[in-house]
């Protein structure tokens, strides 16, 4: 009887070890899956916020006068450097000062084409550190006024 009990105990311990091994393998696969899922979700959230922020900046530019002035009045912590504006955002994509910035949005006026001098264009790009997250080009057409048409309509 001792041999039978010892044999049963041995099989029982072997079965427990196999279950622990199988559970460990499944756990490592699941952890890798959840880790990758978390990373992808984080990247997708950042991309969505970058798209929204760039679209908002494009709307402000397009509804303005074709210059960077409306952006400077909308974003109080923005810095203007020549023909570009730099907007600083914190980790929640809210406007902040330069020292608290995690993300930045750059709005650069593009040179005018000689054929379409009434068209003002801006390249709007969102960055995390030096990595570009999203970019868009916004255009603002300046309509002709009577003053532009050599004194008015005849």
C-alpha cells in the first residue's frame, strides 16, 4: 500500500508542476498581450489628441486674416519666432508654459505662390519631444475687395 500511495503522490505532484508550468506560460503570453495593448492605446490616444489640437489650430488660422495673429491671441503662452508660432502643451494636451511642456505644436507660414498670392498657407505640426505625431496644412483664401479691383466695380 505504501508503494501505491507514493505513486499517487508522485503523480499528483507531477500534475501540479505541469499546471504551474502551463499557468506560467499563459501568464507571460497574457502579460505581453496586455503590455502591447496598453502601448497601442496610449499611442492612439496621443494621435487623436494631436489631430484634434492641429485641427483646432487650423480652424483658428483659417478663420483669421491669414496671419499668425489670431493664434497668438488664442494661445497666451505661444511664442512667435519669425514666420512661425510655437504652442506648448502639457501631458493632457492643455496649453502650458514652455517649462511644463510635453507636447508642442508648430504653426509655420508657407511661402506664397506667385500665381495664387491671395492664398495664405500654414503648416501645422504636433510633436512629442522631437517625434512628429501629426501634421496638417491649412489654407486661407483672401477674397478680393473693391479696393483690390482698382477702385471698385465699374
